């Protein structure tokens, strides 16, 4: 039973939390209610059995526990009794919630966390923490900041939502477009943490990437804009390669070495169709262009058969839409595939010389690979060693260690 409850917690806790935030109007109260509900489940379910609808049971139990806690506090603060009575009246519908109601709450909570009253950094951080359940440390790594700084940012954002009375609802049609970019950024950051975990023993976290795709589908249904379709296409095309990206032992397998027969053709077909539809709009945004690049990789039977000329052209467009040293590095790798390793290495050296990616392990790893192809072994070894000092994900570290060992051999 403990394993069953833990499985439900992993799969459903953030959806249940989103509904409790909407019912209770307070992030911290909802978090306490969530944990109280699962504690009660651990006590009652072994005796009474798992309810037919665990989500609704946990929402209803969490709501009751939150109201009960407020009434206990009323002994010290009379205002809490009024709040508890109001919540009891206004949230009694919780006992009748169905799965669809609870699922939609995730998207409502994202738009609440992405409200224009919050700073862009706070919107992303709050959504990653409260909607998706990423740890403060994981989010801090994504922001390249310290966990205490990130934690304070989240605290201030929650206080702003509470004090400003920011509503828990999907914005109206006129407001949706201006809120879309931040929501897309949030969903893609969640996907990236699931597709390539920032640190730890596992290469991927399928729960996060799967949740990001689910949220992407909901967003496309709500707002079928080209960039929303482009983002969903990009996630599906990347996710299609999951089974081929790691060995049975969990070791990293590069794109050029992957068994392409393991790629999920249904995801590729859906992602490619979405990318083509987004491109047909004539609006070439950040996610749509990346999806087009991923579609070209998915269509190629081998690395050598890939249309590298077209990929370089798409990276040229991408660099205009969203200038970034990471995009420049990816373009340099594509140039190396088209024009040879010396051409790609010159571009990467120029990027590193600016100091933009001194702490980005993938740039050093790419440089090492190109040096290796050119027979510049000492430089390859130095770049692999630098990448190894920066990598935090264990599968990537093992991969780099194997490359270094092969050099020594």
C-alpha cells in the first residue's frame, strides 16, 4: 500500500496541489493540505482500500484538513474562523470534482504563476516549483543562481499573488497572446529537465518530460498559435528518441550512435505534422525553428544522410530570432558536419574566446570531439577534462570519462 500511495503521489501530487491552490487561494495552505491528505491516505487506505477516484478523494481530504487547521488557529486569531467558514461554503464543490476538472487546474495555475504582475524570472521560477514540483536546487541551476536567492524569489512571488489578489483563472482571449511566451518558456524548461536532467544519476526524468508534453497539448487546445504548436512539435520530436538515448545500463548514447529503429515513429509523425503546420503560418519563432531542425534529424536514416545544409540555414534564422551562444555552438557543430571539423572548431573557439560559455560543459565537449576528429589529441584531452569538471549528470560524466580513457588507450 505504501508503494501504491507513493506512486499516486509521484503521478498526481502536482495536479492535486493545483486544484487545492484554486480552492484555498493560498500556496502554502495548499501545500500543507496536500501533505495532510497523503498522510491520511497512508492511515486509512490500508484499512479501507483505495478510493475509486483517488484524486478527488485527496482533494476533498486536503480541503477538509486545511479548513480544520484554520479553525484550530482561530483560537489565537478570530479572523481565521471567518476565513475557514468562507472556504467551507465556497469550496464544498470539491467533493464532486472529476478528473477533467482537476487536470485543467494545472493550466490555470500556470497562467496564475505567469501573471504580468510578476517579474519574468519569478513567473518561471514559481511555475517550476509550484506547478511541476522541481526542487529549489534544480531551478537554481536552470537560472544559474544560488538556491537561497531562488527561494527568496519564490517567496516574494507567492506573497505578490496573495497581496495583489491575482485570480486563479485562464486569461481572456485578449490577454492570452501576451502571456503565451512566458508559459511556453516554462513548459520548455520543464521538458528540458525531464529530457536531460540537470544533475544526478539518471539521464532523464520521464515524469517531467511527459508532464510538459501533456501541458503543451492542453495549451495547443486552448490556444492553437503557431509557436505553441511549434513547442509541442519540438518536445514530441525530442521525446521520440528517448528509448535510443541510453544503454540498458543508463549510459549516454550520442545521436550519431543511436539505433534509429528504436525511435518512436508515432511521435515523429505527430511532431513533424505540427512543425509543418506551424511553419506554414509564416511565423518562424524560436520553438518552431527548433522543431524544424529536429524534424530533419528525425527524417534522416543516418547522420551522414542528414540535410546539414538545411540545418545550418535554420540555425542562421534561429540566431536572428533568438541570439544565443548556445545556439551558436549548435550551429558550429552543424557547420562541422557540413564543411568539416576545422570549420566547426574555428567557430567554437571564437565563442569560447568571448567567455560566453566558459562554464558550459557541452561546448567544451563539442570542442573536444572536433579536436579528436582532427587528430589534435592533446587539445581533445584538455577539453574533455574541462567538460568533465563542469558536468554534473552522472551518465554524462561516465561518457566523458570513457572518452578520456579511450584517448589514453
